[in-house]
């Protein structure tokens, strides 16, 4: 699998986990490289709202990542 396919699969999973607005803000920030101010302008929201959406998205993804790590260290049930 090529790197671009990995990113496509990863962001498809993110889209399932996040709200549509959180996903859009994350995409604009991480993939398109827009600043919070640029995201706010593009979406017609305040810069504070854009920042909140981005922070909530990153918190959800961090929690998921931590949960996956914790589960990978659990002994298998027999």
C-alpha cells in the first residue's frame, strides 16, 4: 500500500470518528496547511470556533490512540 493510500484510509477512519465540522477543520489544518484564521474565514466561523473544533478533534484522536495502545498491551484472553 502506498503512503497516499494510507493517508486516505486514515482520514476515512477519522471522518467516521469526528463530527463533520471537526473533520473539515482537521483536514484544512493538517492536509491543506491552513492557519486557524484562514480556516475560520473559509468556513465563515470565528477563529475561536475553528480552534475549538481543531482541539476537540485532536483530543478525540489522542484518546483513540491511547486506547489502542492500552489494548495492545493487555494479555490475550484464553
